């Protein structure tokens, strides 16, 4: 299964099970991927694009977390590894 399909399922699950019942819960995507023209890339960087940022931002009753999705064959990029170091988090693997 592709990462974007997995991400969509996670977002739908979280919204249906938490966001609808608790205003202190939120999940949103961080759209860092994809092909862009040079001018769009410049604008996005100037407005806060952070290379390697996780796929999802999760806010759960005062707790903030980042979720990076990988398939079984997916690998973290150097920028993603740097992001993990920058925010001081640990890695967990599920499944």
C-alpha cells in the first residue's frame, strides 16, 4: 500500500475517533513532498517549509506529536533524520 493511502486512513480514523468527540484533538498534514516549480519552492521555503518535516502533525489533548509514514521498503531521507534530531524525538515502529 502506498504511503499516501495509509496516511489517508490514519487521518480518517483519528478524525472519526477523536476529533469529532474532542475539540482538543486535531490532525493535519504537512505537505512537504511533491514536484514543484522553482518559484513555488522559493515561496514555500520563505513561508516556513521545513525539509524533512514529518507527514502529519497530531495534537491530542495538549500533547503534540509528529508522524512520519513509511512502507516496509521506505527509507528516511537525510533531511527526515535531521528533523528527528532537531525536535529531539524518538523513533517507533508499528506493524
